[in-house]
C-alpha cells in the first residue's frame, strides 16, 4: 500500500497517467486502478529519484494497461504505448510483473 506522501512525490507521473487516460478515453474505474497500481509499485522504491524517468514512464504504461484490463475498459498494448510514449514491448514486458507486485494474479492466456 502507498502513503499520501507517495501521491505528492509522484504528482508529475500521476498527471501523465491522467493525460494518457484522456487520450485513451478510459473511464474513471480504469484510471483509479491505474493510479493505485502505479503508486503501489513506486512506493516500494526507496526514494523518488531511485529510478530514472524511463522506468517510471514504463510503470505508467504498464499501470494503464493493467488497470484498463482489470476494469474491463481494455485497450491494446500498442494504444497504451502510443499514449504514454513508450514502445509496445515495454508494456508487454512490464504489465504482468506489475500485477504480481500488487498481489494480483495475471491471466494465463
């Protein structure tokens, strides 16, 4: 679980989640889930600057993809990657790991 301080320290990235979610036309539930997944992941990092911007951007993309999948508002990995500005392979490589870190079991398909 994350702390309120995590929300403040990651405001830049949370704004990026919102902008990408707007581009994707995601509903409120998918946005909320993506935010929770993102904050749950980065709160495990020791300091806000422990990981570079590319790592956080990858977590933004994986959080959006997984959040939309969980909430039934699914978008393709390519659509999410384009909205965030990362490679589709980044989403593909990160989303299952992100779910596992959050204590969720990724689908087996």
